[in-house]
C-alpha cells in the first residue's frame, strides 16, 4: 500500500521530482530500519533461554517480550506521517482552488476530490493502526499484541485495493453517466405519442 500512496502523492503534486525523491528515500529508509530492528529483535530472542514448563516435552513458547521490541513501528509512523502531511497539503490547496474558482461543480465526485479524500483518509487510518500497534506492543499482553497485528494487517490489506477501486470508479463515472443519458433519451423517443 505504501508504494501505491507514493505514486498517488506524486501524481497529486503533478510529478514533482523533489517530492518523488523524498518519498522514495523515506520509503527505503523505513524499510531498512524496520528490517534492521527486526533482525536485532530476532538476534536477542535467539539468545534468550526459554524455560521448558514441562520437562521432556518440547512446547512452543516465546521468550519474554521487552518493550523496546516495538520500536519497529517508529519508522513506519514517521513515513505515514510524511505521506499524511503531503496529502493534507495538497488537499488544502485543492479546497482553496475550488472555493475561489468560478467553475460549476458537477453532481458526481471529481477525480481530484476522490484522490484528495482517499489520500488523506487512508494514510490517517494507517497512522492510527501503527499507533495502536505501537501502544499494544508496549503495554499489553502477547495475545493482545497478536490481535492488534492481525487487525493492522487486515485493515491495510483492505485499504490498498480500495484505493485502486475508488480511482477506477471515478474514472468510469463519466462513461456511466453518458450511457444513462443515452438510455433515457432512447426511452423518451420510444414514449412519444403516435
């Protein structure tokens, strides 16, 4: 989903290469930091000696969880905050443009409106999921952590395709309206009295 958001934000900034470079660099830094943190967590967990509660049986147990292991959320929160900031900035410009322009607003939602709405709403939702994940990793039990991770993963899997579907719907809206007008005009011709 982050790749989709990078392309959306860049297109909303009309292909500004500086924005593109900042976003791609931020995404790479986020990826590397999360990877390094996860590797460090894995090394620490491998060194932990987990007591076997039942002698003679090998059980699936996890080592004690420490709060610093939740730091992998921090680079993700920073990237999502950057994307949200850039989307809000474009959204405010779009709103000012609509307010001061003399154009007639059609009944359908414009592509620009949908891009602004989704590009602000979805990073905001991602940011909230990251904050919930961070808080659950630092404050709650391992079961709660698993539930928070599952919710975060499922929400993000739903949001990504929804971004694409909303754009597709906005793209095809003019064609759908044109077809409706054509069908209505055909009905009007058929309903003429003899």
